[in-house]
């Protein structure tokens, strides 16, 4: 009987989300899911222990699906991971880069390889998953089509690597969050922590400015601020905020107390050890 814990990720085998799982939780079972919503549903139902979801990329920006689902589900962030992304151009066996006319991948990957694709004048074709693009190419493609995916996908789906590190920036990095149903992780002594909040501001002048003022006056460093529409409320937005520190740090307590005065709602998404971003 397999007693390993399971972490769910979006995509087929070989997806970058699976690579993140392999790096952070190598000895776990890794469960592929068709959609981000499937990942959240599995975690919320308890059928898996954790989920691994991307939230932002250093080149292409925010992954909006993940942020929107964090607002809809009652889950906790218990960790983060930075994955350095190495995009490869994959073709069917015997394919030549000179004959490629169209390239398939997730919109984020296409955006991250914009200059390379433009240089060759290829048609850009968006699909839902980098690994899915590779799998489809393997089963249905021909020599005039290529996929942008990981080198692991070439191994898994029997494809040739026509180009390595084709992304526009060598520092291309994706930040992932680890989500859990069963509460926040236990704070670790002498380890830097990060806290994530979700809040909706009051409808008053300079509300967001006032919400953030407590962090400035108490010396709490913000690392992320993202706005997303509130479902079902036209022209209303809530904000995701990450700061360095734990919720029980004295200066963080003061900053959060001030934040509460200018919000209609405030939810803690989690406090977790801060991961090291090797690419800075």
C-alpha cells in the first residue's frame, strides 16, 4: 500500500507545475488535474493533501485563475516555491526547426518566448497547458508544428528538442503557492516568514492609501499587491497583499489593526516560510 502523501497540480505529466512539485516535494505522489479549479476542489474535498498552483511569473505577470480561486475557496497557503523556467522548442521525431510554421503552448509560455517566436515568424497557437501541447503534438502533430514545453516533456512524449532556453529572459521564474485545507502551517523559529491577506476596501477617499499606511509606519515590507474583481459585484475589487513577517509579530499586529479600519472585509490566506528566489 502506498502511504505517500499526494499533491495535486494543474496540467499533464511534464507540466512546469509538476516540476515545482518534484523540486519541493520529491517524495510525494503528484496528481495531474485538468484545471486549476480541479486542484482546488481536490484539496478542499480532502482527496489530496496539498495543491501546487502558480500565481505569478517574472516575465508574463499574474496567473489570474489562481488568485480568483483563492478568493472563492476556504483554503490556506502553507508554502511557496520559486521555479526557474527553461522553455524548450519540441518537435516530432525528425522535425527540423527550418520547417516549423506554427507553435503551440500555454499563453504564458508563448508570452515568455515572444521574441524567439517573432524572430522566426511562426503562428502562435494558445492551448491550456504546456505539457498538453507536447502530448498532442506527439500523437497528432507533424513536422511543421512545434510545442513550447519542458525538456521533461520531450522525454515523456517521445519528442525531439529543437531548441533549449528559448525564453526571452534567462531569469524567467514562476512563483508557486502550496495550498492546504487543514489550517495554517506551524511557524518555524528563526526562519523568515511571509503572510498573505485578502481584503476589500471601504468606499471612502484614499481608502487603499490608508490601508497601506500602517505597513509603512510600522516598517513592514510589502512584497506583492494585486487587485482582482469581486465576483458578482460590478466594478468592485478586492486586493491580495503579501508582506514579510508573521501575523503575531508586534509591528505586523499594528499594521493589520490599522488595515481593518479601512476595509469591508479582511481574510488571512496564510502565514508560511518565505522561499528563496535564487534569481532575485
